[in-house]
C-alpha cells in the first residue's frame, strides 16, 4: 500500500472502511463522512453510476475511495471482493452493514414466499457472508468495528413482519459475532438505529410523509463516524435522533 492510498490526517486516518449500499442514502453519506475523517473507503452497491458519483464527491473533497460494484445476493461475488481487498490491504478496520431491502409491507400470512427469501438473502445472509469473508482482515486490525444498521420495527409492528424479522436477526447475528470476538481480538460490534431519515426506502414505506420533516442522511453519517472513532464497547447500540 502506497502512502498516497490514505489521507494524512483525520480521526480515522490510516483506516480502511467497507460500506455496503454506498450508492445513495445513509450508505453514501456515511462513506463520504468516513473519507472526510481520513479513512480510505471501499464503496459497494449494485448501481455503478451511483457509486461513481459518490467516489467523485469523495475525491473532490480530498478523500480516497475505491468502488466495487457487486450484487450482495451473489455469495461468490462477496468472496471475490474479499480476495481483491485482501490482495491490496492487510486489515479491514470498519465494516458498515448498511445495504438492505424493504420488501412489500404485508400481513404475515400474506408475505410472498419468493420475495421473503430475497429479502432474507440481502438483509441477513449477505451480512453473514461478509463477516465470514472478512473475518481474517477484521482480526488483523488493531481496532476493528462492525456496524449494522437496524430499525425500530424490530419491536413487532403490524405489516412489518418480514423486514422487522430480518433486522432482528441481523442484530442477533452481529451481536453474537461481537461476543465471540471480544476476548480473542480487537473487533467490536455496534448497532445503529438511524431513526426517521430522509431516504428512498423511507419514502416508499411512508409515501404521504413530508420529506422536509425528516433529518438528512448526513446526520446519521456523523453519528456513525463519531461511534467508530470512540471507545464505545462491543455491543454498544445508538439511536440517531433528528
């Protein structure tokens, strides 16, 4: 790794971060905030154009980023990503598990089986595959953080059973990894509930809501950067208020 790969200053200087769902919304905002804090950020999402726009903004702001377009529902693509990143860097310091799909809001008996399978693949199976693929690089870090984005609907809410179940499972999965790692590595896991935020997913879920009444993704991004730069213990959970 050359000295030009990483910014020279910032609280996250010298850190490598991987952000999923980085082409828009909270993922894009957090990727930009991490880069502004000094990290080199690997941006992943399916939309190449969106990733290029985020990368361009990071570079224009003096930060460093690398794009890696991929479909997280393809397990083999995750393995190839880990191999490519591992060939360039020795350690991964920040893994932000942000990518998710909302799916259709429906009563539990009416959940479409095929759509539910796709939702679970992206929202829970892909994060597990990412943790597995990058476990060695996370262990190689002197202060690794795995941050998972959750939702308030982990508390049962009518018609939110599919999405809420996937987020509850994600919390349990990431929390278990943190417990497994806390005595044998420097890995810490955190859960972030972004609260009501102005995103495309929020607009689909609440089409009659005034977007101007919601906080922007940059507020969540700032909270995430502060969290990974802090000494918060493994298992620490925050909710971002607007």
